[in-house]
C-alpha cells in the first residue's frame, strides 16, 4: 500500500506513542485505559483519514482570537418537539417563542449565505425536532443552492423521518443523525415520556435503505437508565451500517443533572470491552467530537462523545443559530447575539459579517466546566439544539493554579494508624514551630505515592512526545530533577527529617486526549517516619522542570492535581463487602454468585423501583459486585486485598498495587459457610453426612466443587429460563 508523506509521519508518531504506552502506562491506570494500539494508518479497513475538505480556509470574521476556524454551523429550525426526553426538556415544558420572533425561511437562507460565503462548509439542521417545521424541504433546497456548501445534515428523533425523508433527499440532504437511547420499547416511553419507538426504528431502516450510511445514532447514556444496553447497541452494529455514538449525560437548565447520573467514557468502554475485548480504535477526523471504535468484522462502528471527561474546546469549529435567531458561539455559554434583530434592521451582508465577527472574537478559550454549568442559568437543551455533541472540559484547566499534587501514602506497619487530632509540628504551649521526635518510633517499611499533571497544549505535547524540544529530553530531565529534589527534601522543608531513602521512582504517562503529562513519584524507605514529603517534592520539582524546559514555547501551561483521598485507617464495612452484597462468600462458585445476583437484580432493578434512589444505589453496588466476582482476574485481586487487612479501600489499592511493594500475611480460610443455608433440621440432597465429615477430620478443606453439594439455591435458574425471565422483566412484561 502506498502511503503519502503525512501518512508515514502519522504512522511513525503512532508507533512512538505505542512504545511510550508500553513502558509508561502507570500502574495505577485501570485496565479500561489500555486501548488497542493497532496502527490506524496501516490498517485501511479501520482508518478514517482526514478528507481534503477538512483542511478548510475561512474568512477572518469566522476566526477567533485563539486561531480556531469555524466552518460548521448548526441551525435550530424550531423549538417544538413531539417527544419530552427527560435529559432534554423539563417535565413542566418550556415557554415557546412566538412565531413572529422565529426566523423565517428567507431569513435562515440569508444568514446561512453569509456564513457559507465566509467559509462554512457544513450546516446541520436541528431543533427541537426539525421535521416538525413544515418548510424544512424548502430550507434544504435553499441551502443546497448556496455555492461552497458541501454538506447538509439533519439531527432528528426519527419519529417522522420515514414520511419526510424522500422530499428531503430530493432537496439536497446528505446525511442524518437519529437520537435513540434504548432498544426497549417500554423504556423508550419512560425516557421520552411519549410513545414512538417503532416509528424511530422504521425511520432508521428507511435511512439505511436510502443509502445514508454510515447512519449515526446518538445515545445519551444515563446511569441507572440505559447503561446496561450499550453492549446491545454494539451488537446492533454487526449487521447494520450504523455509527452508534454514546454521549455522556450533560447538564442543561432544568434537566435535574447530577454527577451520579454520569457514566464516564472509560467506564463505558470497559463495559463494552468485557464483551468485545478485540476492539479496534479508529482514527478520528479533525474536529470530531466522537472517539471511534469498531468490532472486527462488524458492518458498523461505535464511538463516545466525551462531553464530561475530555477536552475538545481547543479544536472547536462550531457555531450555533437558535430558532429565534440568536448566535451562540459556545453551547454552554450564556452570551448570545441576535442576528434576527440585526437582519430586520435592514443592514447589508457586510454589517452582518461584522456582528458575527465580533461575537466570534468574544468566544472564550473554553467554557466554565460542567460543575459550574450545572449551577448556571441557561437554556434547556430543547431550546438550543437536539443533539448534545459540543465538546467541553471538566473544570478550569487553563486557569493558572498553584501546584497541588495529589498524595496517597501507604503504611502497612504503622504503629499509629489514626490521623492526629492536632498539628504535630506546633508546640501547644506557645504555638512555636516544633520538630517531631521519632526516636521512640519503630522502624518499618514506608511507601508514599504522589502525582501531578501538567497540561501543555497540543503543540508542546507533540514536541515532547517526539523529543523535539530544543532544550533537550524533557521527560528524562524532569525525572532526574525529581529524584534529586526528593533526596534534598530535608534541606528544603525546614522541619523534615533526613530520611535514608530506599528508592525514588518517577514515572510518566502521556495523555494525548487532554495533552497532559502525568507525573507519578513513588518514594520508599525503611525508617521511623513516612516519606510523603519526599514523594510530593519529587513530583512537584519534576512538573516544574517540564514547565521550565517548555516555557519558551508557551506560558499557558498549567500544573494541577488529580484529586485522590489519602486513606490511612480503612476498615471494611460489611455493607460494602462485595460477597455480602451478592449473598455469597470467598468459596462460592461463579454459578452460585450469578444465581444470587439474578435473584437480587430482579428485586433491586431501577425499572421496578423507579424514583427510589436507595434502591438504585443498591442495584449499582450489586452490578459492581457481580462484575468483579465473576471475572477471574478481578476476583483474585479482590480476594488478595480482602485478606490482607490493608488500611486502604479496594479501589485505591487496586489502582496502585503494581507500583507499590508491600508485605501481606493472612490466614487461609478453610471452613465453608453456605451462601444459602437449608432450613434447620432439613437434609440437603447430596450433602455429606456428619459421619463422613468426622472421618475426614476437622482440618479437611473442601474444594469449591465439594461445596456445591451443600448449596441449595432458592431458585434453580437455567440459562434459558434466566434469559427469558430477564427479557420479560426488561420489557415490562413482569
């Protein structure tokens, strides 16, 4: 296969990235972070190389002060909708704009012509539900006549698509996005507060029959509502040429957003990878908001719109025009400019361009972050545009902040596990500084781990990745600086002890999605006091060294923390024990665990207990327990942690277990307590008799297979019966 120069360069960069990932993925990175490293350039069947039309040039009035070129316009045709989706429209509805204040057909074409003349290549028609607008075919025809416009696309809920599609195709429509959040008809009615699932499916089939492939399906994933259907959606792509995009739940006015409803991108990917471990990561096009994946051999593909957990603001090329004629330069910004009023004042195209240009120049580098957006007043999604695909970032990454690395310290042999109730370095008598004596403390093995992140931006990130920074090898220099700083901690921090360090390790990870360098320092010592200050000093100086070596390229780098709680005295709450949640114990077989899970799943399923947050939380814990205990490797990890008695929660320990050396001793459990006991006095068929047990002796350790004989489940659940019962339950038949 012949490759262009740019493809060869991209291939070399990808290979370098794969090598870095091989050695630099930190031990604390969860397994779902490890994406397929198949080279997308050298795999044409899985590639999506940029098309020439994406290297567009636009007029100056469509460029903002950060160099972003806006070649994509989204036009909302109406505020009305024939559905009432919970994440989109408040339950009480919205106040619709009077018809005379909405843009007319002629005004939409006129405004669009100014944008297209300036370099806009793609226009998306949204709503509300755009198919409710009676003149939509006329609008498409008018847009199609504009010279320079390459793509007219539509985002719809699909209810009316079958009826309206033929006229739209004749008018110039080229592709369609359809919103569908569930494959279960009854659940569709719950989410959308209206019926219509069958019509949406009919609309999807009509679009595929018309040759609109790949057909994009937008699915907003909400915890406790539809996250268990993601695998079904991926299965859907086996025979259908669809591109399912899983969208993280986002905050808008009055949609009762809270962070517990969010299913993050990496968690979604992990769920799908359990069923399809051989996923291919596709090459995304420039300005794409979706991270694309494909199951080998499947006709379609799927992706993730990471609107809550990843930063796309730096590559945003979108502008939005609301149905009442307001220009929004950012989906989540409250600033709007009325192009309708400007147009109706009788001005010409040059004045309209000037107003648009002023608004674009005021576009911020990034929005305020989701937690702030959730609290801020604004439009409901129904009054902005149907499909929430605009990128964003979690919070204030580009605001210069003080260095605040995170810290987790592990002391398996600490003689004082409880946190002090008063400041140890202050003399209570007179308030003066006081160095703590460690003379009476026992010597033990101490470990501390600290982490810091530095956001450097795309240009610097690529130079660091390819080792092209003029000052030299940034990452190696940063590691040496961090190690040196750790050894001098006692000299830098006045009241620190001079600790004989066993080792200082500094690892790095390159986060290409956020253009961040993640630095992680692990300090170990066999001494009388902890090494948390050494770890913090090491990672702080390493991050500052990265900044120093790259500051000639930009001063907008940000050193920030990744929040993790330090836990010193963790005790397992029986209510949090995964075995107790499922109703089994360490010696239960996978079949026993699944049997108990199915019983409890029907009891606590959120569809049966809708609106009960307590039951929803129990169901989520039950799912988590089942996922871990039925996976052989995860269960081994959980059992190892559970027996060790470490002063740390399981999730925290699992994230760090490979980077921390620790000694753990435990007694082996040999006695089986049945997960579900028979009633007193009853005889379980197949159970060993007392005399047999006596002959074997008290030290006989039963195997899992032996123990199955003493296990009498409440429900005998065959694979066929289980599937049928769950199917009926999910479809509201029971």
